[in-house]
């Protein structure tokens, strides 16, 4: 396993650029290299000094990398793995910041050779804003990062990736890709879907009367459509089941309300309040809400 | 129509106490009187100086009031109207801060005599926090306040209530109770229901992995269960229809995702993003997002 001299980030949006900036801030001696398939993004990245070197050629960007971090929409991973596979040096670690982990593991095992180590990463950080202009070198401070390992994942590579995220400020937890996709389907992808459904169900004139509640409840629906479309499509089965779960709960509330069942309505509301209060308490204790 | 010398607020939670504090700040010469049915709340209200006078007796609290503002859960309005009807001076204006307006209008017309004027108010302000400790004298600054009038509402009383809310910092819009309940069913009550459904559909262990998206999307679910239970039950038909609308949109997304219909998924997501962007732009222009 190589020492870390160069880390290459492919995809220089808000998340990718925050990774290069955070590495520059926290890892002295590691060279950051960036690549974006868009010339205008590469230009901006150079102008803003987001990475030490921004390459015009994807092969060139990874040829001397000890670690490559994909920070593009999940659906592009398979194609990028194919594109860079031949250019990766032996012993290189490949990871990513995608919100889905099952398919990336399968693609990596199929496409990347046996001399390259894949580990899945999912830092729970981001923003509904888009673009490297909004990148922050402290985006990962006090956040969680989930790492995923399959039966074929190298423990040494996993340890290396773990130390990287810890250095950037994350508390790291390891799980299987299947476990990851089930959990994040429910706590992240399905909430995104309900926010989108709420906005789509609303009338453009009527929502002018919306207050802070609607604004907060639907905030995530302003996230980039292409990124989220990829997430939903690559975690489809979990999303389908999660939507069914929400519809079931909505139907319970509807029935209780239309039956004027005061006790049932109050219980559904107070159960949610209690569960959320416990969550907030847990997050505060873990200093995850700043 | 009387001049405003005394305004009585019944119910001294976060909203009621913010009303008395805001009146004290903005309306010199108007005496603020408060009443709560709980002795412990009255004690706290006196201790914190939330109103000039806090009465132990509800009749006494309204006997010299030029305006009475109900700030209790909507379901209590009919009972309170009955209780105070005999004690209200002729010409008194009665209003409220409830989130539902159809039933309060019907109750007022049935219970309050012809010498008392009822106008519905719904200031779009509040918090998921509870209790007078969180009251703020600037809670209504730069917010909207909806006033509701039926065929029997006095224009003079409406004008008086309108000036009150404007003085507290609200921009006022007048509509019918039916229009109000339809609109706020969709932009406020149904989003509350979806937040509750999301929390109830989640697994207590799994939500420990929730990020900022889940926290924001479900924030309103921490609102007081008794207040929201009242809102849902008094606006039941609109809530039922609104939940159906959200389920319809959830089902569209589910179908597109399970069919791996990339174009359909992207369109559903970008439609929501565009609609929400227009909303944020409108709110910024109106300085309603501070």
C-alpha cells in the first residue's frame, strides 16, 4: 500500500471541491489534483485555486494518484471506472462520495482490476446549493462518514480511507453496501422524495402563502435534479419500499383525521414528536447539530 | 366602534405571549391583559411581565376589553366563546390567532351576540418551540397575517384588526374562511402531516444516521401535538384531499423510479426544483425570508 502523496478528485462540484479544499487544509504534503469533464468548471477551479493542479485530461489526472475520489453523480461511476481503469497505478485506492453504495461496489468489482482497491465512502455532508463557488474547506467537520466494505474489500485500503475522512473531521462508521442503501434510502432518499412530492402537489399561486414550515420541509427539493435522479434510480428497490412506508403512515393519519378520532390523531402526532425529540437529543449529544 | 384602550389575550403560550409583548412594544397607551387557564402559566406570565395584568378569572379579563384575541388551540374556541360571551362589552372585537378559520367563524356567529364583532386572524408566525419562555416581541415583524371575513363580518371591525396586525409588523391579506382553509391545508397542514408520516415511517435506530436534510424536512413534526391535532381535525376535509394529492405525487415518483424511467424521474425532480426556486425568489423579493 502506497503512502499518500497525491489525491485526485474527479468532479469539481460543491462536494468535490470541498474535498480538495479540506485536504489542502488538513493534509500537509498531499498534492491535490482535480478533474472535471467541463472546460468551464476546470477554468473556474483554476481561478479559485480549488486544487493544486487541475488537469484537462482524466487519464493524466489519475496516473500518479495514490487515491482517487469520484465526486460525480452515481450513474457516471461505471463509465468513469472503465475510463480510468487502465491509467490507475497499481495499489491505487479508489473511493467516491456517492449517496448510494450497492451498485458502485458491483461496478468497481467488475471493472477495476485486482491491483486497485475500492472502498465506498459516503460523507453525510452537502448542501442544496450547487457548484464549486459554494465549496467549503470545513464542510466535513463534525459530520459522519459511512464507509462500505464488501467481502472483497481490502482492510488496509479501508483503514487508509478511514484515516482520510477522520483527518477531514468526520466520525466514521463502516457497514455493508446493502445496509447502507437500506438505511439511507429511508433517512435521506425517501425524505427527498416526499419534499419533491409536496412541492409538486402544491399550486404555484397558493404556495406564495407558505411559511417557514413549508420552506424547511421542502428545502432538499432544491437539490440538483441530475444528482438526485441518479440516487433514486440506483437505489430503486429501497426507494419503492420507503415510499410505501410513508404512504402507509399518511393513510393512517388521513383515516384518523376523517374519522375525527382525536385520540388516534394526537397519538400519531405525539409519537412523531417524541421520536424526533430523541433524535435531536442524540444528535446534540454527539455534537452533530452545530 | 370603541377606541382601543385594552386588548386581552386568552392563552399565554409562545404565540399569545408574543402578541402581548408585541402590542406593548408597538402600541403605546394600550393596556395588555392576559389570561391562561393554568395557574402555573399565569404565575410565569406575571414573573416574566408578559402582560400588564394577568387575570385569574377569564370573565374579569375580558370585561373591559376593546379587543379579545384567542390564542389557544382551535378546538377550544367554541367553549371559550360561550364562556366569555356574557362578559364581553358591547362593541368588543373578538379575533384569534388560529390556523383554521372556517369553524371559528361558524362558532362565533352561533355563540357571540350581535353586539360583538368577530374577525378571523391567522398570523403566519410561530415556532416548533412551546411556551411563553420563547415569546418574542418581534415575532410578527415581516410576516404575513391573513384576515378572514364572512358575509356577516363588520368592515369597521376588520379595519381595526387589520391596523393592529400592520402595527405589529405584518403585511395583511383578507380572504374568506373557506379560501383560507383550502390554501393553508395545502401549504401548512399537509406539510405538517408529511413530516409526521416521515418520522413515524422511520426506524428509531436508523434515523441516528439522519443528516441535515431529514432534520429540516421533519422540523415541524416537533410542533405541539395538541395544537396540531386541533388544526387537522378542524380542517379535516381539506387535509384528506391534500394527503391524497401528496400520495398521488409519491406514487408518480415511485412508478418512474421502479420503471427506471430516467427522463420522468428527472422531470419530476426538476419541476419541483423550479417551482421552489420561483417561491424562494418571490419570498426574497417580498422580504419574507430574513
